C-alpha cells in the first residue's frame, strides 16, 4: 500500500514538474488586429504582429531588404509578367492540410476576387491577377504589369489553410485562423490572443506557449514588464530605459520598413490642394529636433517617398531643410499669408500624441493651426476605406519595399487614394510598365525628384520602435517588421 502511494506521489510530482516546465512568453502590444485573424487584412505592425507567429508568407525580407526564403525556396522570372516559385516540401498547416501549390492558388484567387481586392493585402498585391499550379511544389504567378520586384512584394502574401478558409469563409476563419507558423491559436479574445507551439512546424518554436496581450497604455506596458507580467513590451519610449535596465531588461531599438509621414488628403477642397502649401509644410517642421527629443536619435529625416533600403532610393536627394521663413513666404505666395486651420487624424499610441503635438507647434509658427483628432485604429481604417477623412491630413506609415506599388496604391483612383497628381501618376505607370531594372531605376528617381515640388505628404523619418525585453528572454529579433517568434527562448 505504501509502495503504491509512493508511486502515485512520484507520478503526481512528475506531472507537476512537467506543468511547471512549460514556458510561456507574453507580449504586450498597443492593439490587436481589428479584423481578428483575417490573413489578408493589415500590412504593417501592430496589426500584423500576430501573423508572424500564425502564418508564413511566400518570401521574407532579410536585414538588407533583399528577398529571402520562406514558404518559397526558389523563384525565377519566366517573362516580365510571369514568375515561377518553388515551394518548401513537407510543410503542414495546423489542421494537417498540406502546404502545396493548391494552397497558394487559393490564396491568390481570393485576393484577386472582388472581396479580396477590398482587403489591404488585395490592394497592395493587386498586380497579381492569378496563380497556376505546375505541380504540387511549383506555382506560377501572373501579374498585370511587368513586376521585376515581385519576390520582395510576396513577403506580404500570407497563406492560410485553403480547405478551412473555403469551408468557414473569411469572417469565421478570422475567429479561428489556421496557418503554418510556429504557433497555433487556441484562444482569441478582445484583449488577448493565446497560442501554443505547433509541434510539426517547419520553423519550430523554442517555448511552449505564446500570449499576445492588448495593453494600449505605454506606462502600463512598462509596469507590466518590470513586474514580470509581460516578457516583451512593444513600442516603449526612450525614457523607459533606466527602469527596464534596473530589473535586468533591455530596451532594444529597431528600424521599421516604413516611412512615417503626415499624408495629405487632397481629394476635398482645402489649402493643401496647392503644392506650394504642401512644400511649405515640409519646410516648417524641425525633424532633427523631434528625432533627438522623442526617438533617441535612432533614425534620420526622410529625404524622399522611400527608405534607404527601397529599390530606387536616390542618395543624391537631401531632406527638406528646416526653414520656417521660407515656409511663410510660400504660404503668402499661395494666398495664405494669415495661415489657415486644419484637422489631422492620428491614432494614439507609440508616442504619436507627443510627437504630433511638437509637429503642430512647429506648424503654428508659420500660422498653420493644427487640430489633432485622435481616433481608434478601427475608425482610422474606416476613414481610409470610405475616403471620409474629417480633415485634409492624417498620420500615416507606409511600407516602402517597392515605392512604385505604394505610390500606385495611394494615388489617383486607387482604393486607398490620398493625393492625386496626374503628372506623377503617369510617371508611376510608366515606371511600373518597365521590367528592365536600370530603366525602372531611372524612372523611379525621376518621380522622387518631381515629388519635391508636388509632395504627397509631409515626410518625417523611417519608422523606429523601442521594445522592452525582460531579463529571462533570449533570442528576441525583429527582421523587417517581422518578429522571429521561433527564435525566442525563456
């Protein structure tokens, strides 16, 4: 009897030890995706942060911004509008479906459909018109224009489990998403996503569980990191560093593959319809002072509608100088010698409110009174979809992998159109129709020069973010806006 009791106690002890041995990493973010787990909604963080854990894309980008292997291990251009991609063998979805050419064909079929074209991914990948299966591990992508940079763009092509997506439909699938990533979702609430490691993943997780928690307030995220409630706290501020270091943590900076700017919405009548006014606004903001004060000097003023890693970036261009006197002269030339007022929509969080208050103060010095109007992310997305902005400008951050596709997606007649310059739109279409890399390069640089006189936005800087990482966490790495969740250890 005593021997049996001893075995039971030992067995219970092993079970308890096993439970205690499970590792969980908890990440605090500013917002969870408004569209839940819809694989084709969202093109940048924070809304796409969970996708790196749940889904895989056809390609990735490496640190230098070049196309890297993901679900595709090789690719080649067959002609200017046809690309062949070879898929990684023996990859499974969380529900056991195989990752093959049929899965890629199904994903492309959706984003090219009328419903898919209304999604953010359908908008950014609108050049892909169809996919064809050559064999189980070979898929052909057809575009509507020469697309020499397609392998860079397919880093956004997330592949969901095709049978589950077809059976449930996009709306219900979003509540129970199924991908090939290192973690599979086992709970999705309004404030938290919980997931467990997928044992058959091709990129295997090093921890057992992942929790992504909505913690909108920056100070609350810091406090939770210090207390150990969070292991990683995203989008913190430079002044948080001492408190994090005091408990053995780190504040890690990362460059985001996006350009931060105040986008001009010129569809409706406003002073911003005059290009002289838009140039004046670019001259009125002291970017360097703001970068040093709010971003710990971790980035540089933008020089063009592109990033240094973007194809076609022109190193000869310089940032607009800080010249408020010249800005006032240009406003006067445009007939606004008394200045004007305007509403700017912003999404609170990540220090945006403080940064935009300083931007508004700079603009006030040239007579432009800015009313900052904070809106939740869901409302911001609605404004974007409906083209119903309350004012002529909004805070924005655009992915700049291929500036031509970004310009096209936000220009004349596009579903997310902000500013329409017929001359520049024509230049964009000429560049988009050129498959020869050197010719395309020259055309893109001509566009960057033209936008100096007709800017679509008040250019700020390449996005930079500061993430707090707890003392117990190792292997935290972000590559081009994608957290490598499979590398994290605790």
